[in-house]
C-alpha cells in the first residue's frame, strides 16, 4: 500500500504558503523507480509504507465500533477496535533496527535518512512511533512534556487559566464555532464550546501537575500511558494546546498592532494571505489541525512559545546540514525546558526515548594539543 508524503523545501516557504517541488525519490521503492527519482534530485518523498504501518498511521481514517457492510445476501456487521483500545504511541523500537527495516533502499534519500538515524542513536536508544493522524505534532510534544517536565511552567500555575477561553470569546468571538473531534462530543450537548475548553484547560493543568508530582519514572510512565489512549481525555488535552496557541497568537497580534516587539516568526505567521489576523489563523489553519492538516513549521514556533518550552527536532531529511537539528523557538534554549522530537519529513513526528545520559561524542583534539594537563589548560584557547 502506498501513500505519498510531501514536505516543504524550506521553513520560510512553508510559512508563506509557497509552492512545493513535485519531485522526489522513492522510499523502499523498486530500483527502477528509485533511479528515476534520483534523476530529478531530492525534494518530495514518495514513501512505500507497509500495510501494518499504514493502518497504524491512518488510524484516524478507520471507522470505530460497529460498521455495517452490504453483502450479496444481507447486511453483516463487523466490530472494529475502538481508538481507546490502542495506545497512541507504539512500544519502544531500537532506533538502528527501525532505520534498517524502514529505509532499505539504496537511494540518496534512504542513505541520508539512515545516516540521520545513526546520529540520533548516539543520543537516544529507542524510538516510539506516534499515531499518524493530524494531531501527531501536538501529541508527540505533549507526551514528551508530560514525560520529562520537572516543574510546571509559571503560566500553568495561574488560577484563571480556565477562563482564557471565556475571555477570548468575549474579546474577539473566536471560540463559539470551535471544532471538536467526535470523541469530544459528549455530555448530551449540555456544554458550549467555552465550557468544554475550560474543562480541557483544567484537565491539562491537573495532568501536568500530576506528572511532575510522580515519585518514580515508572509511575510517570503509567500516567502517560493512561492519558494517550486516543479517547476524549487525550484529544481534549490536544484541543487545549490549540487554545493555548490561539491565546498566544492573539497576544502577539495585539502587540504587533501596537508597534511592540514580537518574535520574528510572528511576521511570517501573519504574512500569509490565509492568516492575517487571529480569526483567519484559527479558521484557515488552527481549526484544521487534527482534522485535515497538521502544524506547519511556523506554527511549531508558536507551539513552543505557547508552552514556554523549546522543541528540539531532529529533521532526518536535513542530515549533514545546519538544519538537521532545529529548535522551535531558537531564542530560549538557555532558559526554557527542552523536549525532543524526530521527523523524516516535517509532517509526521515521532518520539525518541531512552537518552544516553553518559554518552557524549568525543571532542576532536589536534595532535599538537596532546600535552600535559597543565600545558593543555594553558593552550586550550589556541587549540580550539
């Protein structure tokens, strides 16, 4: 089963909605196709995905529960597993084994991706594949945040966090038409969108504080596994992240209108014809996340600012370039906590786990610097 995946050629092109290059290599495709793709050079990848992986990554496309099929004689019913029965992150896989099994081809693209995984394996032991719906960037980030946070951010400890949806609705009227996934349409319709998002914000606050308060890594692991089961709790938390992004985007837009200083990405976020204000950003971009589209790179910067967390991404198709490791954002690496994701194409994100705390790549020391400890200390500046 084949599925075509595409990536933007550069961060600015993505932010500005530029045209994509229609050429790319084949991933695990036949050699004749790979040779044909190589003639055009690397741009957009054409992946051949196993049926098992395709079903996992496309889980959001499967109907849940009883499904009626029309046979030649009568209707028959098939019960498919519910989303809640499957964890949204697969069990840990050895990084190098995964790389070798998924990228077997000899094309330039396959070789490059395998090299990227090799570099990633110098820091992490394993990989957890994230369910491949359009929530994957939010899901992977939140999983890492809950798995690694040592303390909740300041904004999460503010008591009125649950009123942000109400305030945004009163000020700009942006919440009333909020789109929720079907798993979140519960309670007999007794809640309006503001009340529902208020509940999800409180849930995010509680889960984050509970994760920080875990007494052991095993307790935290069990908490995260219970959260990421694909049901209302998980998806509600992801909708809460979208609300955080909208709140932050609205604040930045107000500052821009008043002539104040904002991060550079804000000018890209609002330079798009489809996103010139918070309202169009919500209706044309953010509301589609989880449904028909994922986060673009410029929106990854916004997510980092919304969480006050630096999102470090290993971009494997950019191996051997300055953009191999990208930070969203890149101006708070010293004062914000950092979580790590990995992507092969800037569209789907997975989670590296099992960091080698003691493993460091040896620093190259020129032969003439191999002196006594005292001499080396005195000449360190000249040697490096």
